[in-house]
């Protein structure tokens, strides 16, 4: 393979060269200059090993000790610094240990100072004078815990502590990012001791640059790095690894939280970091007292608010300020706000009631106050006139409207107000309402920062939404819907579900039509059929949104006739005067919490939640895919509700949710212009008719018939199989086909089963087989089960053995009969080649641990395969060489049995013989004595060095040769023995 796009030369080395530069300058999209400070000092792998004190060391010890004394001159000495190193190297090898290390970075870690007889906080990083820290970069960072060894590609150390690493892949690698992520997962499994210290990782193959926090290894938690400069590889690397940004990322933009008593790690996305910086800048601007942040639903507004609050509180320029966070009940009841101290935010008060809040403000409480807007009701005017009060308001488009907003702003008139919203300003609010309250300092649109729906979909922060209308006979009367709801002036700009309910209470005829028993029965039967055929096979869950609580009860009663009772649950707020038919579905707060948690899990019931108000805001369940909408909604309320189904989700097998889906029983989406009264660019891509997908599927299948299915037209299954393998030997062609099929199968997953697909069924199944054949034969090691969407996997399984593409040989373990079977078969030479490759892989997979010499033989087979795939060897040459490999495997197994050697000694003998050493057997026996003397050499760095040295001696004493060859042979022997797991 050419070095063009290769991992080391095109990706790894350039990153190191970029960060070694002292600085860089860019022009942002808005014309501003961006100055980047780099100057990372490169340390070679050998020098890094020395500084760490060996492969088991984590920290550059001399550098760390010097820096700790420099940053903590009043109490830190050499001995205390060494004690801190021990603390770092013995934290629990899990996310809790990672949290402990992060607290040190934040300056929250302590050490007992004997001379002072007290604990002192340790300053790990200088966050104000960045140049007082040291910045080092090294590559091939080999670390062992005595059992396993890993080697991250590039590691970045600040003050001698490894805190960030990059895993690189070649640009030409198919699925390079996924492969890099698998390596990161392996690092966590095999050497968690190192991962407990490292805080951030990045993955790149030139084309893209992703990052995440360690202990987050799901693909949905990989974030696409992008700056306000052009996104070429060099600028992405340099902006991400700017010294100041790295320190900020570690200290300001990482958080550890607890969710359902489980520790979680959060790292902010680019739009969140940008917004935090803008909020702090606005807080510093004495001429502007307002700001509005529109970050679309699901983009992490809560964490942005928390970090912004923390940055304001910690900033000395604000002279010990008060930050008030206004959140809704769902947020307030979450564990997050009950444990803000764990995020490093001290001096937190959660207002218990109106009196408590009034007391906090009148007593001039500093720090963070968390409360809800209704606790400002009847608050006296001018209760606190300080200017260094900052109010962060969640769901600002509805929270501060009316009397409550007046009470809030009258009580603290000189405060700065920053509003957060998950929906844009609607057309009715320009020049009034939310715009006046928060957006007046940022004309013309009113946003201090904006992260649109289209951007979030592009970044994968949210997934696209599709809708379809239920059959006409199940929808409500269109004229009635318009008259009693869509045409009402009071319904425009609808921002709160309570407002919506008041409007619907007046729409008596419309509500009665929605709750008509005959209609409810028909809609229920339709939902059950749709859920069982469309949604359940995908492994996802659904909401049924009914017009009111009575409708929820009616739907529950009907659903239970067709589905087990545990399949669905009703979640609504109880009322004191509820009649029996409503009170029967009343649940306690504890039970509601249990239901919410169970709903988020794929293997637990319920699968359908019936709701009308609760859970339509502030409830995140990524597994939620489908919303059965039977409640008229519009504007903000509609956007908030349908955003419940737009969260990314990835199942245990790596399958990702490609979209969310709304099935509209009301007919709201039949008139989107009235239902969503926003500027078109603000809601671009929010929801599309599923007919758009059908059209795309039709176009893609036409393309497939012209470009791919012609390859096998008129051929028997064996000839078709050969034609596919031969045509796609070219890697670029394969990459294009993989991309094409992935997109096609994502559409199929959404629209299947549907009568529309009947004309395409056979051809789609053939394309699925084509994809399966290519993955199994060219991308060995990638499990095909994870590559297929669920419905495609079922389709292929149902047609096993009946497809138009099929091999004529079975894969089997290699033995004396293998070549004879190959010769007798009628398979083509191409098919024989791939069959032998897979047979070799199967044999090594089964026997490699017990017979490590097979690994070295398989490596030769892999090289031959690569040469064949890149057309550097023709079919006949490749087949002949693979046959020799089969002979070699059989000969090796036979000779091992004859010689009666243990597997590790025979492996050494076989490798020496392969390298042409005439005294291979004698050498192997002498090496056996060395290994017996050091039986645990793989678990001890010291013994490993001893073994390496003794093996050199054996080779050089018995067969004088050049030292580089001896080094290479010994390294290969030790690598193979480690890979085989023998000692």
C-alpha cells in the first residue's frame, strides 16, 4: 500500500509536526483573527519511557515533581510530589478513578502536609498563566499493567501527566474511525489504569476529527470537532490542540455527574463551548444586560447553563456574584441539580419555596441559586439591586412570560438576564415577548448564540425526523381542526403546554371527536398493527400522545385488549377529584421514576408510554423512536414534543437510530405552515414527509439496477459470487458501494414493511447479499450481524440458501483434506482464494492460542491477500501461494506432534527455521531454558528485559549474524508468544 493517506506518514507524523510549531493564525468566518498557541515539546518514545520509569509508569516524574513545586511553592516538596504521583498511579482503574484525577486538575484534590498538620489543595494546572504549565507530546506510548500492553498512537502530557491521546487511522481505511474507536474500547478493557488518568481522546483519519471524554466509548458520544475556521485537517488539529483550549477543555468543559446512581462523564460539544464563552463575554459587558441562546432541543442546554454559571461564579472580575438558574420541575428533580458540588460548584442553594427564595435574595446570598419561576410570584420589588446578579433562564420563550416574568425582573432589576431556548423565536414574537425580554441587545434576529436544527442533524447531535399522516378516515375533520384550533389567534406562538390545554378545553367539538369511542378503537388497532410490524422489529419504543387525561385512559383500556398490559403505561398528573376511570391509572412519584427508567432500557417494559402533558418536555429517552400524535399542537409546543424522538441512540450491537418518526392522527402536518410559524431557515429539516424517503429509495434502487445488479444478471449463484468479488477488488469501489448500501438500508429500515417495497424486494435482498459477501470476504473481522439494520438482517436470514449470490464452498478448519476438497470443487479460482483466506483465519482463531506459530503463518497469508486485493499479484499466483500456506500449516502441525515440543518452544523453533537458521532446534531448546527460568516474564517489565537479552545471546552465540536481524527475530518471537497468550 502506498504511503499516500497512510496512518503514520499522512496522519500521525503531521499531527506531531503541527503541534510542535509555536503558533498559528487563522481568519474566522466572520473576519476576525484567531491566534493559536501551540509549541508542544516532542519527546521520543524511548525518552518518554525513561521519564516514566518504564512501561508501567504513567507520569513524567521529574517534570511533574518540578511543576508541582513550582505551582505550589508554599508547601510542596520533592517527597510530597512523589506521594501525589503514587496517588495518581493508584486511583481505581475505572470512571471513579478518572473522576478523582479530574478533581486534581480542578484544584480540588488535596494532600496532607505534615509540617502544617492539615490537608492542602494542590494546584495541578495554572489556568490563568497558561505558559507556566509544561506541554509535551510523544508517540507510541507503550504501557503495561503486567498482564496486557497497549500503545496509544499520540499522547499529550500537561505538567508531566498524560491527559489526552489521539488514535489515528489511515485515510484510505474503510471504517477507520470505527476501527479506532474499537481500539479505544480495548484500551479501556485491557489497561484501565492508564485510562483512569487520561481525560480526553480524539480519533482522526484526516477526513474527520472526532473527540470525546475517556470512559465514553459509544459512537453517539463522539463529537465532530469544528471551529470557526475552515475545516481542513491542519486547522482542525491546531485549533483543538491550542494550549489554552486544551487546559480549558480539561478544567472547564469536562463534568462528572450521576444519573440513576451511575457515574457519567460529560464533555461539551463545540457549540456549547462557544456559547459559554459568549455568555461570559456578555456578562462582562456593562452596556448589555440581555442575551438569548437558541440551541435546538437535545443539544445539551442544561450543561451549557451549568458551565456558564460556574465560569461566572469563579471569575474574579464579577466580585463574588450571585447566579440564579431558573429551571423546570423535571430538571430540578433530577440528581444533577442535587449534586452540583460534585461538578466543582460550591455554595449552591436550591430554593425550597417562595419564602426561602425571598430570604436568599434579601440576605444577599452569593454563589448559585437554583429555583423555578413560580417561586418569584408576589416577590417584592427591588429586593436586591446589585448589578452582579446573573439570571440564566431555561425555556425562556415560556418561562418569563406574563406576571411571573414581571415579578422576577421587578425583584432584581439590575441583573443580567440570559435566556435559553430549545426552539427559535416564532414570527409572532419578533419585536415583543421573548425578543424584547432577551434578544433586544442582538438585533436583527435576537440571538446571542444559535445552534440550529439543521446544524444539529449535520453534527449527529440529533437525528432527522420523518412523519406520515394516518389514513384519512382516522384523522379529525380538517375544517373543524382549522376552525377550533389552527385559525385561532390565541393559539399562535403557543409556547406552553398549559396554554395549549386551555385552548383545547374550548375546542369542545374537536376534543369530543378525538375521544369518540369508535374512533379510539380504530386508531388503537392501527397503532398496535403499526407498532408490531414497523417499530418493535427495530428494537425501539413509542409514545402515544392523547388529547387529555381521559383520552389517555381510553387508549390504555383499548391497548390492553391487543397487547399485554405491561407493554404500555399511562403517565399523567393526578387530580384530587378524579373519577374511577382516571384514578385507576394514577401512579406514585416512585413508580413514575421506575417507569421512566425502565422505558429507557431496550430489554425492559413498558414499550409504549401513553401521555398528554407529562414527559413531553424535559424527558430524554434515546430509544424512543416513534410518536403516535393524537393531540393538536403547534409552534413551540409541537417542536418540543416531537423533539422527544430525535435523540441519537445506539444499541448494544452498534446499530444506530437513523431518524425519529411521527405518525400524525390529527392532520397537523398536513398544514405545516400554520402548525410551525417560524422562519423557514430556522426550522429547515425539522420534519419531512416519509414520501421523501420513498422517492429517494426509488431513485437509489434505479441506480443500483444500473450500476450494481448488472454485474450478476443472468449468472448462476456461484458465477455471480465470483463476479462480485472480482469487480470489487478495487478498494475505492468497495467504499462507494458500502456507503451506498448503508444509506439504502437505513431508508429500508424506516419504511419497511410497506406495499411500496414489493417491486424492489428481490433486488434489495440481492444487494444485501452482495454487501454481506463483500464484508465477509474483504473486511474480515467486521461482524456482519452488526453491519445490517435489524429488518435487513431478518430479510437475509429468511432467504438463506435461496439467494442469487452464493458461494459453492463451505468454510472449514484446515486439515490434510483441505487442498483435495479445493481441487475437486467446481468453484472459480477467485472463490477458492477467498475460501482459503477464511479457512486460514478460522484455523488461527480456533488454534492460535494453543499454537502461536500459526499466527506467524497467518501473517504471511494476510500479506499475500493484501497484494492480491491491490492487484499486485494475479489470481493464479495468489492461489498457488495460499496452497503453500495450507501445506505449511499441515506440515507444522504434523512436525509439532512428531517432535513432542511444547507449543511455545515449537513456535520458537518454527520461526527460527523459517528465518533460515540451521541450528533452529538447538536454539529453541536453549531458549526454552531461558523461558523456564523466567516463567512470568510477560507480567514483569524487568523480567521481559532479561528474557530479551538472553534470547539475543542464544542467537548470537550459536549463529553469528548481524545484530539488527537478531533484534528483529527476538522481537517477532516475543510478540507471537504474547499474542498466543503462552508463557
